[in-house]
């Protein structure tokens, strides 16, 4: 039987995403996504070290450009006391949006009991389909191989909508050219973003966000974070490893893993004891960005607790002098 996680752990975790967002917000529109991510990662790491947990990073940031980022895979975090937990983080989800001053950049973290979050074998990318709780009962494994039009028809029926009223979140990558063409041929709308598919997952599961489904291939750490959020919000994710070159494909096969395996949200996170937090960096459909005014700054955060189905929105005001003193 897994140990019970403290119910205030979400409030501890949101301090980490707030700190990362406050630091990253100082880089909005400056055109330097790597330095922004490095600074935000260090700010998040500093806060996590103060949390009373025996934490371990499931997947870190070593695969991102700039290999000197903190928070690596298997890294121990926390005070070393308290419950043993898995942690997945993304101090800046949407680095290009932040660098260009575009909407949708957020800071994200999730915690679950030790051993609950899946650890993929030598893989970097996964193919994903994400839907909300209305569509979740109808999503089937066949959607992973079906034409986009077939899946979109399923979503439209579940939502009582027409396909030409659906909006699909897709990362703006060359690998998605055929997928985008299929979606448009079916009559649905496409929301293309340069990155930030965790924010995309949150949009899918947020009423009135204007996004109905996420499709396409993205990073596995982002997929794990999305799974924590989507499971907490009652939606679901279908996924499959999607190696982007022969070297990645061979490394996965050498572990004996079947590349055809399709997994769902419960395969990725095998517990309901999930805490997920996100803090806005730049304005988006789900969270407002950091606002600096004089010696203060405002943050807007989301805390999800899967076990109770609770969704909390946190609006916080920070006195920057005090915050810098405590976090420097």
C-alpha cells in the first residue's frame, strides 16, 4: 500500500513554479530562451530543496539544449525527509513563446508516490492524443492509427459538435505537416504553437478554452506532466513511443520494448495521489502571466489534486525584495 502524501504538498509545490515563473518573467521578449530556462530551473531547484520530501526527478532536462541545466534525471531533491516521491518538472514550458513575448508560457511541476510515474526506455519523443472528460470514455486505441478525420468525428460526436467547429492543438514542427493537412482537410481548425504542449493539454481539459483535442508528437517529459494534469482533470491521454531517428529506435528496441505498445494515462501515472502545479509566465487561455508593478509582482497559478478532484486557482502578490532575500 502506497504511503499517503500530505494534502498540503500542492501548496509546497506551487512555490517552486511561482519562483521559476518570477525569474523567467524577467526574460520575456528578450530572445534568449536558453538563459531564461537556465535561470528558471535554478530557481525551481532552490525551492524544491526546501520541501520536506525524499524526491527523485523521473526525467530531467539533460536532453534540452544547454546541458548544464539543473534538475537532471534521477537527481535527488527535497530535504531527504518525508514521503518518497517521483517528480517531473518543466520550469519553462513554451521557451520560444517566452523568448518572443508570445502567450502561453508556463512553469510546471508534478509529484506522485515513488514508482508511480513511468520511466521510458531510452526514449525522447512520444506520439500523443489528449481529450477531456467528455470525450475520454469514447477514446480507443485505434485512434492512434486511424486517419485524423475518423478521430475528429469521434470527438465531435462525443461533444455534440460538428467537426468544422473543433480546434486541434498541434506543435508547429515539420514532422506534423501531413497531420495538419489531414486535420484541415477534415474541416477542423488548427492551433499551431512552436512549443508548449503541456499548456496545450491544460487547454484541452479547460472548459471554454477553445481547444478540443491535442494531437501529434512531443517530448516524453512533457507527456508525463500532461498525463498528471489530464488525469487530475478527468481527461485521458493515449500515447506511443515515437523515435525520431534510427539511433533512438535501436536504443529502445535493445531494451526489449515493443514500439507498437499503446499506453493510456493510468499506464503513465499509476496512482491517484498526484499533485500538479502550473504558474503562468506569459498570458494564456488558462493562466495569466507574471505582472511586475513597482516593487511587487503578481502570479497566477493552478493546483490540481487528483485524489480529490480539486482544482484550485491561486492569485498571489509577491514583494520582490523579500522574495529575492529568501531565494538568493
